[in-house]
C-alpha cells in the first residue's frame, strides 16, 4: 500500500467487545474516487469496521490513516469535518424533523456559504426528497428514508462515503434506484466503502472488494474476480 496514493489506509485493525474479538487485525485501503465493497455474513464485523473508521467504536489496536494523517485521536465530528461520512445501518434519521431539517443537520460542521446550493444539489440528486422537503422524515417510506440518510451524509461534502446496508428492507424497484444513485455519487469522484447484503449488486457496482469472515479478511481483489470466485458464489451468490 502507498500512503501517497490511497485516501484511506487501514492496518492491523482490532476491535474487542469485552472478551469478544470482533475484528482480528484487518487491513484494507481505498484510493481516491474508488468504490470498494465489503462483504460478509451477519456478525462478520462489517458494521464494526465502519463504526471504527467513523470514530464511533474504540479500536483496540491498529493504524488508521486518512489522507496520510492518523485518525486515532480524532473524535467522530472531526472525522466528518475531514471528509468521512457514515450512512449507518437502519438509516438513523431524525424522525421528528422534516426532510429539509435532516439535510441541514448533515451540514452541521460546515461554516461556508454554499450549504443552500448543496441542498439544491441534493434535491436534484433525489427528486423524491424535493417533493417531500417539508414532510416529517419519520412518515416517509423506507426507501425515502434511505435517500434522506444518504443526502444528509452528502451534505457534509465527504471525500469518503461509508454506506452500511443501503438496500436492507427495500423493495426491488427502490433498491435499483438507490444503487443507481450510488453509481452517480461514485461517478462524481466520491470514494465509497459499501457494506451490502446483496453481494452481486455490490460487486457489480464496485471496482474492488473484500470478504470479511469472523473478523478476518479472507478474500480481496478486483470485483470482477470476486464475482467469479467459487467461494464467493457458494457463500453469497447462491452458486
């Protein structure tokens, strides 16, 4: 790995929950503008990885470097300001705030004068939200709430967007819309680390991927290679 070219560098990352070793020394990297999929079964450590990167989970050991600087002593809000944004599993929207208020919360750490312009860009990216900007977010459908969560994260102007199970619980038509948007965001140059239960969709969208099992990276490579892997097909693609 080369710190000069990679946006994110993770080395020997360990996370313990009491006596449980959730992550056992994983390593991964993401280049600028790259879309990387992180696959694994339930309990493999995928969400723990994203939370550790976002500063929401204490790391027992390891090195985290973002744009060449260590993240270890940076709290979560400083990581957001630096350009890391997490869309958590379950969306985590503010149900009693309107769509517009949720999006403004995504810009909470910003002090520039382009927030209103970015809000307009979010409504262009998610036209459904433009129609519902004054509606309470808790009254939206699951797919619309996922759009709110993604738009809120994008309002922080991230260089690295981390998505935790964006298609979970959504109807197939909405899943297709969410993944079309993920591809659009990637095409705009935002790096993406994608945790997704639908391995086929994730690998079709990604350039590279990692397979995490029992807190250990067991496979890594180009997305096309992982799609053709017998082990991945057996475990995640019904092969």
